[in-house]
C-alpha cells in the first residue's frame, strides 16, 4: 500500500467522477476486468533519469536487474550510491544507530507514540491468537513434521517523508510473533540522512532489531544477497513501489518473498439501507493512496449508486490528496446488481483485497464470500480500522490474487520439515510397494535401494 507524492488539486469535473454501470456485461469488461501485469510505462522524467544513470534507455525491469547485479558485485557501496541518488539523501553510516532511535522517541509526540503503541498491542494480540491455531509439530506411526520459524526476515519499511509506520507494524509483528529470531528492516532516508522518526518508533516497538538505510530495488537486493553491513535474509516481506516489486520478482528463488503487491483496492458491497455518505468515505479512503487504486461499489440500487457518486463529489474537495483520489475514482466505478446474491457473485469474481459489506445483515452474506483478502462487516467495521488498529495484518493480496493467496500472517514465517523415521517392520510392510512403483517408473536404482534392505532382513 504505497502512497504516491502529493499531487496538485484539480478543478471539479462537469460530470460525476464515479462511473455507474447497470449493464453487467459492460461492467465485467471495464471496472471489474483485471488488466494483466505488464512492463510498467515509466513517466518521462523518470525514464530520462534512468537513461542518464546507465547511459542508455532501459525498461524498469532492466533497470532493476542492473541494480541487483551491482549490489551483488559491490555490496554496501552500490546500496549507498543508489539509495542516496534516488532518495536525494546524504549519510555516512548505512545502519541506523541506537542513538538515532532514542532521538526518534524523543521527537515523536506522546499522542503519536501512544497511538503506535496501541496499534502494536492490537496487532500483536491478534497474531498471538492466530499463532495458537497455526500448525504444530507431530509424530505418528513413523512419520511427522517439525514446524520452525524462519531464522532471519527482512522487512521493507515503505515510505519516506510520507511515512507509513502502520505498514512497519503490520509487516513485522507477524514475523516476531511467529518466533523469527532476527527481524531486520531497510528503509529510505530523508535528504539529511535521517529516517522518519515515526517509522523508527514503530520498528522498535514492533520488534525489528536492526534498521538500514537502503531503499528500493537496492534495499531488496541487499536483503536477498547480503552485504558487509546488511545480513542476508531467508525471506523478504512488505509492500513497496514498482522497483521494489520488480526486485522481489527477479530475486524470488534466491530469497523467499511474501507476495507481489499491486495498487490497493476496495470493493464496497452495499444495499439500499446503507449510508451513501459512509460508502463514499470508504471508497475515498482507498482512492487517496494511489492514482492506480481501484475503488469499486456494487449495490442493488441505482439510486443508491447515484447518491454515492454525489457524496464522492462533495467529499473529494475536502481531501488533501484530492487529485490522486479523483483519478483513482475515475479508474474504479459502481455496478448495479440484481440482488445481493448476484452482488456477492460479482465480488467473488473480482476477488478484492478489501471487501466491505455495508448491508443490513452482513453476517448472512459472509458464508457466501469465497475470494477476498479481508472482509469488513457493517458500518462499524470500516476498512480504515483494518489499516491501523483492528488487528489482522493489513498486508493483503491484490490484483485478484485473493482467489489463491492470503493476508500476511504468522504462517508466512513458519517452515514445515517432514520427518520420516520408520521401523524395520514398517520397511518390510511398505517397502515392496515402493520398490514395485520404482520399477514401474523405470527407476531401477530407486528399486534397488529398497530391495537391498529387504534382502538383508
């Protein structure tokens, strides 16, 4: 859930920003249609900057590949060079010192510190409960499994001046609760070389042990490959921008990753009894993240869709990030369904990151929901609470991957090892079947490994 830089305000359009679709065929081909993941088209200034850096035009993926190669060859020097260039920062030490963390606690207001501590407590409590329901080691009849936490995990602490301490909390705590021994963080630095104090306070409270000034693709590469200063990790977690995403894609296999995250998305499913004002507020809360965010309304009432569109126009000018939110709303839309059952069917097809059920009886619909990263029941459970203090991690599957993926959890940081410890009697009972299957596959060496043991009994 990366936040873009603030954009200038724009004059209100002459027609409503929210598109309304009563034709489901058109809706499926537009607002509910997933665009394939392709090579991103970079803004011209960024493309020019990349060409200047490498001496030739490169795609985003080629740019990331060269950064990864440089970090592999040069280590800390490449990490610092790229991070300082891209962040416009200057510093001498890659690692954040304990004194800097102490200064951050002194800088952050008591109110902000209390809010961070409260969110940490809520998120930790939820994942401690989740851990009680996680798989456990067992041994039965000669077979079993051992469940262990990963040893070292890297957290990408997204954001710079627009700090996102909530993302640090929601990414790090599942790993800490799972029992990961060493959780480390990488983050962008500000122009003066310092790290936003809100992020440092959140990281310390969440349980991140060491923090390094290493942003973007170079930060991901450092975690995956290791440098003289930054330890190599077993898995990298946390959302980021396009270069972070591409680096995770390219390094997967050399390091574990949690998931590939796209722009945030919220689907509000509402009946005619819902508040148009609150439905609009929920859609705008996600729209202000990114111009590519996808806010979608599915409702059983055309009149309600029109009321929400009017509320969006009324609320947009009140947002600091109005231009970003307006562009995102234009990217989304409203769909009018025949009834609630069809509305849920459409929601399952879309498989949203966030599904908000603003209906009179949300619990009745919940058993029908198959595909969603998180489900938010009723007007007292807005998605924004999930972003901060509800408890479950707000790092959730996007882009329709909720069809097969889950929110970040303690399970992402546990590893299962199968154990086979059979007796001689077990060997005599199941060995002949194994040998027979091996010979049927033409693997005579496999068969011989079993048969020699059976002959020696």
